[in-house]
C-alpha cells in the first residue's frame, strides 16, 4: 500500500495498544519481580481493562490480513519470532515461560486465515462480525473453566484442563504458570472479527479521516509493533537490573 493510502488511524490505535502493553509489562516486572508494592497494586488495577486493549490489538492484526499480499509468509515470520521468544523466556523466566503468548496467537491466526481463506471469504461480512462478537463472549472465560459469564455460566469438564495438551486452546492446567498467555479461545474470534471488518478497509475504501496521521508518536509505535514486542522485555529487564545495581530498586 502506498504512503498516501496508508491507514494511519490503524497504526495509531495499534501504537497506543503497544504503548499500553509495554507500560503493563514494565509494571508487572517491577511489581512482581522486584516486589515494588505500588507498581504491583497499579498493575492489578489496570489488569481490569488490559483485555480491552489486547482485543483491540488482535482485532487490528486481523484487519491487516486484508491489506497483506502474503499472509502465509507473514504468519510463518510471526511464529518463528514467537518460538524464539519462548526459548529466551525459558532462560529469563524459568518459573513462568511464554509457551503461547500473543505472538504465538497472532502467527497461528494469520496462518489459519491463509489456509482457510477461500472458506472464510464466503461468509457474509455482517454475519461474520456478529458471530465472532458473540463467540468471543461465549468463550471468554474458557481459561477459568466455564463458558459465558456468571451467574449464567456453564462449567467445562475438569479433564480438559488436567493434561495441559489443550493449553493452546485455553484449557490450561491451573497449577502451571504461564507468562503472556493468549490462547486461541477466545482471542481467535477477536482476530477474525478484525478480518471481517478489514473488508471495509480494502482497496482504499476506508473513511477518508482514517488516512490522516494525528498522533505521529503512536503511528511510529504502530508501524514498528513487531520489533517493539521483540525487544521491549529484554530492555525492561536490563534497565531494572542496572537500576537495582545502584540500589535504586
């Protein structure tokens, strides 16, 4: 897509979500690894709204599939980086490594879209958006062991969670710790909701206001989201470690 046709609003929303992610991870690291009480309490408060920004970021990734020329290659690239992150996390966070984080999710979803594109493209746009929206909320609490929301929840069998083999779907063993955990359920529905919304953005058909850059800083973060995700955690650890050597933490 040419520079004139770049949808800067998508970049800026993605960039804001990336900013929130970095801030969130910085709070978590300071609060739970360096036992900084204020950071820990603030992280716990913000965790109530962080799923909204995660869902928005994933949705935008889905919409970007409609603007990409080679989603299979894009998916392989993301998954390769995800496996590298897993290897690094095993050494940096052996007690809670990243087995299926947001990069694993996005890479898997992009490849699933590339494989099943012909089938997905046959689904009417409005129907697809509604189905994804409904299914997202149906499966939102899969990780907690039930469907829907309390008090109208439907408990899922404990056997689904015991082995850990279905961890990528959201049936994770409650006695195993994971960092940056984003299973397919419910997040795949946020991704594909973005795919359907992305149909409105193809071929330069987005609203004209979306092509104008209003917050260049967030636009810069958004266009470099992949790189920022890869380097932000080592940088956070490095900065905190250096500060701790001076007695600052």
